[in-house]
């Protein structure tokens, strides 16, 4: 039985490999049991190779210029504000806002598909979208910053 600790995009995972039979590994990830089918059987006595996992590069979406900005409002720096984080791992299905859009508490800002269900991700903040760090079709981990609202 081998135990490993991983950190992926700021989320900690405790992984325990219970048994490997042929190409099926019985593993526990944070206390949840999985039977994992491997593409090629591995030799349990073989040495493990280190794999470098890089975080995805985040790209801010270009802002759409408003028709007329109020004179008293100051533009915020891109990316400043409160982060909206992924509540669970999944795939971004649809972005409902753009950088520069004003949102209220409870507004749906994007749709995240997880476990074959579409989840509306709502803003917990009122303000202006200052950056969007994901794109449609991108997979995200739990806790990943999706956008910021300032």
C-alpha cells in the first residue's frame, strides 16, 4: 500500500494505492474509493517517474467598451477584487458575463458542468467583472479562480 500527497491548483489530495491487479488499481482519493483502469499494466515494483504539472495560463477576456461611462466611476485594475472560485471540479460550459459587466449578488456568471449536471455559478459579490480567468470548454479543479469581481 503506497500513500501520496498531491497539490493540484492549490487543492490538497491524499492518494492511497491499495492494490494493483493487472491494469486495475484500487485507490482512495481523500477517503473516496476508486477502481482506476490503466491503459497499460504497470509493474508494482517499478519506480515511479516524476511528472511536472503546470497550472493553466489564465487569459483575461477583452472588455467591451460601454456606450458612455459615468464620470464619477474610476476604472479598477484588471483582476482586482474578490475571486469567484469553482465549488467543485468540472468543465466550463458557458460564460454569462464579460470583463466590465456589472453584476449583482445572485446573478449567474457562468455555467459549470460537473458529474453530468449543469451548475449555475452565481456571484457572491456586487460589482464589476474585472477579469475572467477561464474559457468555455476548459476543465477546472475545485477552488480554481474563475473570475474576479471588484
